[in-house]
C-alpha cells in the first residue's frame, strides 16, 4: 500500500476514525451515545469524528426505532456507500479477474481475461494495460473510485506492494503496487489470495462473528488462513499458512518446494489429475473412462456412486483431515472453512475429513468444531474487496478519502 507514514497524533486520529467507521459499518444505525460506549472515546471526540465522516459523505444520519423504545424514532448513523467505489483484481494461473465494487463490497461490473505472459516484465506491462482498459471501458460507470486491490497466490510483501514470488509466473520482487500506483494514482493494496480470502470470509462471509477459525483452500496448491481472536494472522510477507508443505508421505513424490511427500503432492488438483491418469493407464474400472478428466467430473462420479472416485475422495479427506488436525491442536478453532472445487463432493469428503480430525486432535478441541464450505469461491474479487474494507477500518485508506 502506498501511503505516507503518519506522525504520532495523526496515527491516533487515524486509528480512532477507523474504529468509529467500523462500528458504524457493522452496527449501524447506531447512536453517538452508543458509539461512545463501545469505543470508550469521549462524546466530544465522537462528535468531531462523525462530523468529519458526514462532511466527507462517508456516513449519514437516519431515523430508526430503538428496540426498547415506543417513542419517537432515534437518530442513528449508518455508512453512506453511494458513489464510493474501488477496483479489485484477482491474478490467477493464466487469467486476471477484475471488478468494480461499491464501497460496501457489492460488485457493480466485472470481467476477466486470459493471460499468456509468464515473465515479469511482460506480465507487469499486461496487468497495467488491463487495468487501464477496464477503467477506460467503464468510465461512464465510475464515480468516486478510492483505491485498487490485488489478490494473488504466492509470497507478498504487502507494505511495499511487492510480489516476492508466485507459482506459474516467473517473477521475483515484482513491484506490482508501485507500477499500478504510478499508472492510476490510486492507493494500491496487494495481498496473498488465501489470506485475503480468509479476511473476506471474516468480514462478509461464513466466519463472520467467529473469533477463531481456519480456512483451507485447495486448488493447484494448498493454503490455509488463520483467524485468532478476530485477527487474521498475516506476516510482513503475506500469508503464514503454507499447509501444503507439511510432509504427509515419507519418501513421497517430489514437491516444487524441494521436499518430498508434501500434502500438495497428494491432494492438489495437479496431483489428483496425475493420479487418475496413472490409474486409468493401469486399467482401473471407473466411469471416468467415459468422461473428460477433471476435478469436477471426479466429484460428480463420486457423488453418483463410482467406487474408484469415492475411494479417491475419501483418501483425499483423510490426508486433509490429518493435516488440519495439526492446526486444530495448535489454534483450537471454532470453525473450519473449506474452499475449492472438491466441495462438489463434500457429502463424501467432509465425513472423511472429520473422521481424521477427530481421531488425531485433542477431543475437547473438536467437541463443537464446525466444518463448513466457504461462502466465496466463484466471486474471485471478494478477497481484494476485503483488503479495501480492512484499510477503511484501520483508518489508513479512510483518512485519504476524508482528505480527498
């Protein structure tokens, strides 16, 4: 993110304003008195902050009926998202998805395009070109755009907006944030996709209101996002949940990380598709012989009762459950969210996962543990939306918007 570092007084103002904005966004309509109680800020401070937010057209007053009152409607505060927008991008394996969001997170316009570029310089140029194209094509729909967010797989330095490395693309310390900032003039937020996805589920999705949760994402890799005491754990270089590189099979298949038998070599899409091709060549009996080989068709075959596909999904669940059990023993989550195309066979996958989790975790940690599908999977730009929302809540972007 490209913002100047505030001084001490400005830092306090930023944090207080962000906290008040978050309370209004999550609890509105809410009175100024209630804001003072929840924030533990003096009424005079609440009045000053809310006046600035009203003048900036970020919040507004509204009448509402308090639950314990039969008298006149009270005056409360709610967020005012009308006209405020941001652009969110998701850089994936050979594609980029883009969407114009309103400040509350809702999608206004979206599109996607394939990417053939793999090397760093051509990739940077193409991304800059696609952002410019999107903004130009939809200029009539753009009102007050506040920022730009990008989520992507790999190691990220979010403070500098630098992509340290990525799977599929040959990049090293790619200055994506600086390039997009110079091109658009907007504050730019860059985040690891699993960490940002975890934040999106926390702010908008199926872990909202849950203090401790873990998100497991399986696709071409395996990642994990961790929420502990309502905070998404993120290091200075992005996500910290590289679950895919826990060794699961001693002397197993080589992994791109340099080790052997990592979870990723057993349960990722690439590993599973390779396994199916090998088994078909060996003559295994399965209805998959009459279908194109894909994760989707594997899941469909399993749900339809194909014995071979069912065994694969159950084995997948056992491997994932064993790895997740390690995290359960460390973090004691209330909920596990699972994201990915394997959810098409969750009627088979989830019991296998839970069986392994319960057998290898501390019993008291799994008594009330809930396993649930993520809310966001097809909405590729929602992780970027979460990065922007977080920047409003911590005040870093909020103060820039207030200052115009």
